[in-house]
């Protein structure tokens, strides 16, 4: 019975392989593969050695997928840079599509000295429709960048981006943006030929700005984890999109920035952030796209960790304050006893 089953399985695999091999490459490329997205192609490539070879070596196929996924990839500078990656557009997609994932601690030390600049490729979508794309470069070797809080502003002062979205009533507008706005922020190290997508993709929070009333939509990932005593347990990489507009009128994007904070909410400097970004680029990727509910639940767990970290720091400071007071009192009593002798 076992031998019969083995024979059937062997015959089935041989027939499947023969069927795939019988399909002409041009037919496979033009009528099947170009209709699939990146994750589907990656899954299909494991079906047979022939498919794996066809899919992995077709850089034009991966270029089209990257361009369809991120319109910013059509930027002339990126069109020249991405083909120089180890496996061209396939490597870029593999680095940039999955969310960064930490299975353990990530290095947050000094970055490779060859990181002389970063390229940000940013795409904003409303639902499945892209509404804005931009590529910007950031110099990382200046003393100002190394010591100042890490923050990459995408828009110039007073620059606004029309979205074609009609603003609803206040409560509906907040929910509308939180549910439909999506952001991809890919950071590229042109020297190391690596990239990472630092956005959570779907929004983890949305709120009205306390002063202007504009809506701020946040996309967050935990970019690094470190041991206690090394400046915090984790570093949060956040993309914040600020939208404004009159009710009944068009919604405008007024501000987009990328920043990085430690567990106490303090902005990390550029030098520390570069080390974390290098760890994120070289680290693992989460192969499954998270749902909105999973993303928000993960963010809530991170916020709870931040609150617990703050409580732990406060308890530690309270103990130190008590020790200082006790030491002062003991010193005073000792001095007083010495005077009375």
C-alpha cells in the first residue's frame, strides 16, 4: 500500500512538472505570471524548479510588479539604482514588501561608515488608489544630522498635496482617513544596496490635532529592540500624515514625516537611528501582511510596554530619591551627634 501510494505521488509530481515544462515561456510570462502580484509569485516559485528559475531570473517581471506596487519606483534615480541590487528588482521587492520583523535583539550600535545618505521612496494611497508619490534624499554625514533628532520631512514648508478626497463631517472624516489611508515609506541605503519599509501600511491611530483640528494619522513599526539599560527596550519608527480641509471641500495632505523614538517618547538622534535602520535592513521580514486589526492590536501591546517601562523607571527613580533622602538624614544625624560629643 505504501509502495503504491509512493508510485502515485511520484507519477503525480512528474505529471505536474511535465505539464509546467510544456507551457511555452512566452505564454507563461504574458498570460499567467504578469497577472500575479509579488506574494503570489513568490509562492508560485516554490511549486517547481522550472517555475523558480523562470520567476527568479525575470527582472522585467519584478520591475513591473514593483512599479505597480509603488509608483515612486518609476523615479529616474531609482530606475538606475535598483537594477544594481544583488538580484535587481526581485531583491528590492523582497526587502521592501514585507514588514520588518524582530525575532530578537537588533543591533543598535555604530552604523557602517559607508552610509553616506538615505533615499526615501514614499507612496500614499486612499483605498487601493495611489494619491501621492515622492522620492527624497537625506545626507547622513553632516554633524547636524548625526546629533539632531532624526526626522525626515517629505513636504516643503507651505507645500500641500491635493488628494481628490471629499471631506465629510468631523467624526466621519477621522474614521474615513483611519480606515482608508495607507502609506509605504521605503528607506534605501544606496551604498549597501539594501532597503526596508518602515511603515505599518495600515494606520494604527488617528486623532485631531489639539490646536489646528487637523487629522494626524499614524503608521508605526517597532524598528529595534535592545537590552534594558541600553537606552530603552525598543525604538518606534513612526510615519505621521497630517490632513486638513474644509467640510464639504477637498482634503489636502499638509505634512508627512518619519521619526524615531525610544520607549520614553524621546526622539533618537540621527547617528543612533542609522544604526537601527541598518539592523532593520539586514533583519528578518514578516512574510504575511497584517490585517488592520492585527496592526492596531500589535500597536496597543507596544503602548502597554511603553507604559510599563515608564512605571518601572518611575519606581526606580522613587527608590533613588528615597535613598538620597535617607543618606542625607543619616549624614545630618551623624554630624549632629559629632557636634554634641
